[in-house]
């Protein structure tokens, strides 16, 4: 009884399914930004909704008090950018999964990227050019540290 | 009328429903985020404009909506941590169901005190 001939296994094709690692980067980014966002958004909710008067304490003076401090500007800018990239990438995945026509997917994603750009640019400009003591505003609405008070 | 053959619809269990809930909460939070950046941008217009818009957030009906929004955010956060555990922890796939019940339990435990505190602020004086 001779040993059966066993053919050499097929050599795996060297051609990769995709040329780039975009989807791998996307997968990794969702996890890394997710961990940071859990911490940042928990802090955001505790600061704005739980401590002090909660939602009743949120007004212009409250926001001005936070953004007069570079620490909160950096925290909120980081949160804005990470949340917008994380959310846009998530909605991109949802569109890819559920929109069946090529053209529908294309236009939904264009609309998504346009919204991303508008919101991130606007939000960034607002945080960076913010003036906690605007001239000519009703002094009663300003934070305590403003000279107009 | 022909009856659809039984058993052709995929009825997933904890794994599928956590995936569905993660998608729905994620999309909901994304649309709120777009609105939230726009309303906050009013601080750059004038203190009066910002205080006007934030006044609508202090309205009782919107206050209930905020509770729902925080519920969505907390679920998405906890379930996201569970997804990471399933992906990166060697035993994550074996215990994904237990992890899911851990997510739901922790979510309930966090939502009870938050709801009491937040609705107390919204409906209190």
C-alpha cells in the first residue's frame, strides 16, 4: 500500500483585496477615539448637566467662564474634532451598508462630508475667536470678570 | 395568499440587537451633534442670542428629550467599550453575551441617578 499522492496546496495569491489600509485605519480610529470620547463626553455631561444648577445654570456667562480658560478651549476643540470624525465615519459606514444604488451612496456621502466641513470649521472658529466680554452687550448677561460688570 | 416559509428571517440575539441599538443611538447622537454645534455657535453672535436658544433647552419637553439623548450617549459609550472588549480581549467573544448584560445593567444604574438629578433641575424652580 503506497502513500496517496497529495498535491501541493494552492499558493495564495499575492494580490491583496484592497490597495490601501483605509478601512483598517478607520476601524482602529473608531476604537481609539471612542475611548477618549467616553472620557471627554462624561466630563462634558457632568460639568454641564449634573454639578451646580445643571441645565438651568447654562447661559452665556457659563460658557464664557469656561472658554476664557485655554484648558476648556483645548478640551472642547478636541471633543469637537474627535466626535465629528467619529460620527462622520460611523454614518459613512451606515450609508455604505444601507444605500443600495451607487449614485445614492455617492450623494449621501457628499452631503455628509459637506456637513462635516461646515460644522467643524464653524465650531473651530467659534472656540478660537470667542470673546467672553463682547463690547456693547447687556452687562447683566456677562461673566463676573468682565470690566463692563 | 402564500404563507412565508418559517425560519427564513434572521432573528439574532444579544449580538444583533446590541448592533442595531449601537447604530440607532450613533446616528441619533450624530444629528444632535450637528444641531448642538450650530446652537453653541450663537455665543459668537451675542449673549442675548445664545441665552434665547439655550432657554429652549431648559423647557420641560426638551428636558425630557435631553434625558433620552443622555440615555443614547451612555448606551453608545458602554456598548462601544463592549465592542472593544470583544475585538481586543482574548476571551471577549466567549463572554460577549455576559458583557452585553453588563452594559445594560451599568446603563440602568447610571440612568437612574442622572434622570432624578436632571428632571429635578428641569422641573424644579
